[in-house]
């Protein structure tokens, strides 16, 4: 028996056909049906000030005043409460006005018509309801400890944990790359069909396990991800030519799996161009799918320099058509630009530091997308990444030989000695400053500046400890310098996490002369380990380092992107190092800074809250009418 609660009558009986029509009017979500599943109607909309009871106008999902609410709770005096009610053939669902407050599950079956006052039903709801946290799904191309090429993986590994600590339900979906261990198959997703172009691909979903309350799922598609590199062929150093298919398939697999894994998420949080098609598909291919009706998308740009740029012919291979190949959508100089699609179609945009959010709207840093970003600046917010102090903390770090704190710095000397010995320094001189570098060898990271001044650096009374891999020209440069100046240049061309921790702990100064740096994490780690950063004032480096002014500050900055400006900043740092009491003050200033993920997570919660509570309508971009 289908029923509908109304304020104008205790209960109003409807035929199934009439109830379906009313649901269509209300634009509400119809829960999945099938063996053993409830047939339920869920409304997570928000009321406006007009009308009461059945037929009231309300704001649903993304559309203001879009539909009708089927019922409202009332108190004993008949005053409308904050949450709309919806009834189906065998269940009653409710929601709360504040989307970040706990919402309520089905708690009352209506198998037969009941003539009960609505206020009595409200009391039953209040007595029997149980809380469910807000549900967030992260979709990302990499994440520790499963896969990593850069800082993106650290963010995906740490931010969900911080959100869980704040009481949210967070899942992460990643590709299962070749180096990622296999997990057990998820029963509901042993085979996921991916409609790509004129044919189909197939993937399965593996359970990556749970850690700190975050469960990770792995999209297993050997055709796409059983490769040595994540994005590039290691043999050639070039991007895989089918990257458009690989990550379009990943986005489709993630969306299809989300539909099978539980109730709809409030937020799907996507990261970089590899997942930029998720908001595109949601507004195009899934526009008429009511499962995602009330789901919002957040798209984080970690590095605007990486676009995901493909020929026009790629559109037909990824189940999109020319309606999204316009200057307002994915078209970019006659090519398909995944990153631009994410920027245009997502409900909210973030970058990884406030300074970088402003920089990428300029020609110097926008890499051709500055106009698109300026146009969407109202949806763009810069939220500084956090540092994972569970892993990077000199008081507890298991990868360093001695621990130390701001109150007791003795262990740092032991770490410095151990670092020099491990790097092969003969008769280490502990009074000589150690300049550390842990980085990808790339022009973006300022290695073109370092390549201009190697002989000048060799004349300084310092050790230069370098760890990293990257462009062959810089790997060969440091190999030559290590052979020519073995007492000064201590180099390891490799990826070595344990050595990275030791460099942070044992160095006196940490160099980050980046051309641009969206956020940067190593300068935050350096501060925690009492290693004073020398950085270029750009992006997150400028946001996190306070320039030493003679009495206060946490590091040294330079502004002009020149080798001379870098040398000047190094010289100022070395001059301060000559004064132990002054140097200790700079160290302690940095060690007491807090860049924990809890602070960053709170800013993301504020973003989610504003996004979910907003009733503003953001139209589909011009030329991108939805498929039905």
C-alpha cells in the first residue's frame, strides 16, 4: 500500500501511479530496487520560506524552487519543522535541515494505512532514528601507501584520515597500478562494465582494506594499469598514448562502483586531470540518474601545469560528443583538455594553497588556463595542504637514529652525524652547515638555477646533500659534481624514503628554490625537524615560511627567479648560522608552527558545508546539454 503523509490530512492514500507522479514532481531520489532491497524515496533537500504541507515549494539538490515536498514534520501546534518527510510503499525517510548534521535512516514501515497524527510519527522518528555521518568519496589517481609519484599521493593518504577524525564517513577509490598489492574482490563489483567509445571495457573492484577509519577501493583493469609507470612509459619518458582511455575508464569505473557501494555520497572529491571527467560525466552521462541527484563535486587542482591534453578524436573514445567540445567546456586550442573540463563542470574548485589560487589566475602561472580560472574564481578556494605529523615528527620518527623536540635538541646532532656518515663524508665536520635537498629533479623545482652555480656552491664551507630522481640532465649534473667535489656534494640519485627522513632530521638548511610550487610539503617537514628552509616566495612556500627579519621568522626567502637571488638567500642563511643563539631561535620558531591536517580538514569541512547548504543553481556550461 503506497501512502503519502500530508499536513492537510493525517495520512493520504495514493495509487502507485499517482505516487510515482508525485515523486517525479518532487525530483526526489528513488532508491535502488531489486532482490532484498527496500523501495524507498529519499529527499535530502532544504526548505525555503514559502508554503507548508503537501504542495509546498522547496529547494531540492542543485535547483532552487525546483519541486514539491511531499510532507513536513510538525510540532503539536502544527508548526512546520526543519525536515521534509517522504513516504514510499514500505518505508519512511527523513533528513535534517543542516546537511552536515547527522541525517536519519528509515525507521518506520507503513505496510497498512495508519490514521495517526503527523506529530506522533515525528515522535517515533525522534525515538528510533540513528545518526549517519556525511559520506565523502575521494577519487584520485594515486595515494599512499598504494602508489605515489608526488605530493598528491600524500594528500590523498592524509586528508581522508583527518576528515574521519572529524566524524565523517570517507572512502577512497584508486587505480590498482602494477606495484599495488592485490586485495580481495568486492562481491558487488566483480565485473564493472565501462562504455568507452563504440565498445566496452571491463574492470573489477578490489578491497584495499581500512586504515584509520578510511576504506580504500582499487579499480583493477590490467589493460589500463598493469604497467611500470603510473602515467609515463619509463623506457621512453613519454606519456602513455592511451592515457585518455585509461583515466576515462577509471572515472567511469569509480562512478559505477559508487552506485553499488551504498547510499549516495554527499561529496565526490576529485584530484587533478586524471579524475577531471568525474564531474563532466555526472553533468553529462549521469544527468538523469537520480542516484547522484543530490551529490556535489569538489575538484582539487594540485598542479595546473598538467592538463591531460588530447586530440579531438579522443572524445568519441571516451563516451563524450562534440556538445562538450566548445570554448566554454573541454576545447583548448582544438584539443580536448581534461583539466579544463574538471574546472568548468565541478561544483567547487580548490587548489593547495591560498597564494597558488591567486597565482594560477595570472599569465605567469596559469599555463594557458588563467582565463578559465578567472571566470570561475567565485568557485575557487585555496586551502593549504597539511603535514602528516604521525609520519614526520622528530619526537617519534622511527626512521631516524635519535629523537629530539624543541625542548631538547641534542638528538639533531646525532642525526647530522649519521647523515654525513651514511652519505660517505670522510671525517665529518659537524660545525659545517649541511644544505639538504629532497626533490624531483626538474626545472619547476629550481634545478636550472642550481645548474648555473655549482662551482660557486663548491667554494662555500658547506655540505650539499642531494636526494632525488628526475630529468636526466640534472641527474648527470649531480653525478659529475659528486665525483669532482666528493667532500662537498653528497648525492644519491634514487627514491629512498628512509634517507629522506634522515636528510630532514640531519640537515641545517633545506633548499627549495622552486620556479613555482603549488603547496610543497618538504618545507613544512623541515620546520618540524628544526631545519631552516631557504625558499623562493611562490605558492605554498610563500604561505608557510615567514621571512627572517633579524629578530623573528622561520626561514629565508628570495623573490626574483635568478641564481643570484638564490645565492643571496643562501648567504643570508649562512650568516645567521654563524650565531648559534640566533639560529636556535629561528629553528624553534619553525618547530612550533602547526601545519597539521586537522587545520586543513576543518577548511575542507567549511567548503563542503557551504556547498551542500547552498541553494544556488549553477547551470550546465554552455553547449553541454545533458544526455537523457
